[in-house]
């Protein structure tokens, strides 16, 4: 009679990923997280229970079969594991770095009931990097359908739609307004969190699927959507994101040294101010930098300012630490690097010096009241609690909105009062054959949610095209 061997105990604690020392990384733009070694990735993969009814898969917006790729990984079938990943996700190296897995697949992980959930994102990153270093393998595509789709915007949603439709045999052309593809992946996320070479490699993979990329095309000006539909395209997907900055509408925002986070990060990332003087595109940073906001964009701005030479960087957020929308990992990294967080405070006005450059900021203390529409407790000003902070650089990171150019040049395209495009649950707009997804529909959200919307839209577009004569 066979002896029943006891099952090995699952390790409660995740394998920590090595990082640059905070004192070192605060002075460079190299990637902070260094990635797992082979031994570390196998140790972490072996924490997976291989559940019969996994709850992690429904938690993934792009529907990755997590147990399947983890099983192949721990069997050291790296090529097969990478291929399994790519069946659902065209941007695994990106997702492995910036996707908030802790709020999605990992939040549902059964191992998380007794300890740390399995670090799905770190396993995904390892496989994506392994494959990239050895060269991408292009899987077989469906035969050509003869259909052609225009994708507007080469950000996460647009790249996902393009990859999915190309694999289904459709011809795809991406129109990108900037000189480089990637959207927010390229202009919004700093090099130390998502290296540009990795974004470019993911884009190159999608181009190898047969996707054509046309850069420097501002749809709404260079061409309009009706023109695209009248010139050989059978369908259009709008994935232009939310790139316009929001401001606070308080006195002094016009002063020198007051930046929107969008302008600041575009100049640092896309124009490569981080690589000065190799690229002659510097951005002026003072000694005392204040960042307004509490999301990932605020953390990215603060940590970039530190690396550009600021002596002190302070994040001012109107709610408490518990309400911070930024990922806990990014908050931890920022504080390790010396970023100061001042909670329950909000600016009232910016004060300028003789030369029109900001020199101080008047703030007011806040207290938390009942929850507002976001579900978080509403910040309420405390009368008579005003105070002043010295600052010579301010970065306003309180959100971004949709660029209205397509909405204004496309007759019959329904939009909300906020400028976002109205769609059904599958991304279909008010115009036949026109779909949309990502931040242009939802407002500013995460990279992975935009990719999830792209997958849904791709399925709907394929169904529409197959019915179209």
C-alpha cells in the first residue's frame, strides 16, 4: 500500500526582490527593482498552490491563466511559460513592473489568506525579461481576413487592441501623435520604474505581429475619423488616453517654477532631461520641491525631482496616509529615498518673488469628514489653520483629463461633460464601426485597466468585422 506523503508546507513569506540601495538610487535613473535570480524565481513560483478553481485569474484584467504559466515556470520550461503568458498579454514586461497586482490577481490569491500572496507580477517580469534577452518567438497568426483597422494612440489600450487583432488575421495600423510609441508608458512613467528600452522592445514585438506604426499623426488634424473610415479602414479604435493636465485654479499657478506633472514628466522622460547633458533638454529644479497630490504620478514626480538634484522634496496630500491612492510599494520606495510626506494639508496660493518665480506656498490644514463620491473620506479645511512653506519648485499632480480634439472633430461621437467618450461594456461608441477604450473612456486609471479594455474592444471589433460584408 502506497504511503501517503505529507504535503510540503507553503512558505508564508514572499521572496523579496533585490533593489538598489536607497542612498545610491536617489542619485541615478537606473531601474530600482533589480529582478529575481533563477533561484529566487523558482522559490517564489513554488509557493503557488495550483488551485483547481483559481481565484487569481478573474482578478486579472487581461485574463492571464496564472496557474498555467507558473506551473511551466517552476518546471523550468521558460520558453513555454513565456508563450503561455503571451497568449493573453502582449506587454508582460510592462505589466510585471507597473501593474498593481496587489489590488488584482494577488488580492485573490489563496496563499494570501495565510501569509503573503504569490508575487505574480515578479514572476511575469522574470519570464518577460528572459524571453526578451533571447529574442521573441512570434506565434502562428490566423489567416488574413482582408479587414483593416485603424488604432488611434500607441498607449497601453491601443497596443493591446493592435496585438489582439493582428493575431486574429486583421491588418492593423496604429496612428501615434508623438514621435515615439508607448503613450503614458513612454512619457509618464520614469526610467527608474519602467526603462524605455523595455517599452520599445514590447512595441517591437507587436510590430513583428504585422502591425504598422505611423508616428507624428494627430488624428483630428492630420486625418479625421470619418476620413479613416472612408479610406480603406473597416473599423477604428480610439485609445488616446488622458494626457491633458488638471490645475487647481488657485492664485499663483502662472508663476515660474510651477509645473503640471504632465509637463514635468514629459520633459524628464520623453525629452530625456534625466540624461542631461547627453540630451540638451534640461528642466530647472530648485532646492526645495513641493509635489501636490498622492497618486503614483505624484510619487514619480517627487522621485524624479530628487534625482535631478533637489535638496528636499515634500509631497503635500490633502487626506491622510490611509487614503493615499499610490501603490504602497511606490510610497515605501519614495520614503526610503528621503521623500517627505505631509498629510492633511492643501495649498491655497503660490507666492512669487521679484522675478516672477515661486518662492513660497500658503497651505491650510484639513480634517476628514464623511466619505465623498470616491468612497474616501472628504477633506474639510480647518478655519484659521493656514501656514506657509518655502519652495522654489512646485509640481501639481492632481490628475489628467482627456484631450478633446477627436470628440470635437467627429460628428455624432457621444462624449460626457468631462470629455470622455461614451461606450457600451465592449467599447462600442455611438458611431458604427468606431470603438474606444482606456483612459479616454474611464478617465485617468491604470495601465492594466486600459489593457483590459483593449482586450474587450478587440473581441467586439473582431465580431463586428466578421459580420461585416
